[in-house]
């Protein structure tokens, strides 16, 4: 099984699109783009994407990740569906996905925070072999 992230030529970063399913998501058909981040520990959803998915942020569970003093909101027991072609779908399960909790203090910060992408971290990427042959990336099982 293979997934084919696409490259944003203006930044050189790779993204892949998927649908998140969970009981706390009211709009599971909304497809979002995930940045492939080989250094991120966990998969996380931006607050902008959480709003698109209809997640009520206040109702999410609080946890402490990696012995942090900050609490993080999580979506428990969820999955992400990827559709590499018309005939194939790949469903990946997650114990939890973090929702980024960045609170802007002014308009400029709000604009910057709204541009932060959702991220696929090592909890997902470690399931695949990453093949990078610029400009292509392949995630293969």
C-alpha cells in the first residue's frame, strides 16, 4: 500500500489530504491537508481545521503530553481515511490526535496562527517507509 503526498513547490514541504472520523467531529466529510513532519512526535490538527470539522474545542479532553506543564486538547479514539486513488482507501487508527491550542494576543498573531497547518507526526509516519526522490515522496507499507 502506498500513499503519495504532494509537494507545495513554493515551500518545498509535503502534504497529504485525509478525512478524520470521530464521535466529536460533526463534519467528517471535510477533507483537510496534513503537513508531513518527520520530526513531530504526534499528529495534530490546527485550530482552523478543527473549526472546519465542526469540533467543539471546549468539549475535548485535556491531557499532558511528553511531561509538559501545558495541557493539550485531544480527540480520543479516531481515524484518518486517505484515498490514494478511486479504487483504494486506507484507514489509519489513532488512540488520540492533539488539537493545537495557540491563543493569539493580537491581530498579527491571529493571522500567523491561522496559517499553521495540521501535522502528521511520527505516530503515523513510523507505520510507513518514507521514500523521497525529489519532487516525489512515497509512504509505503
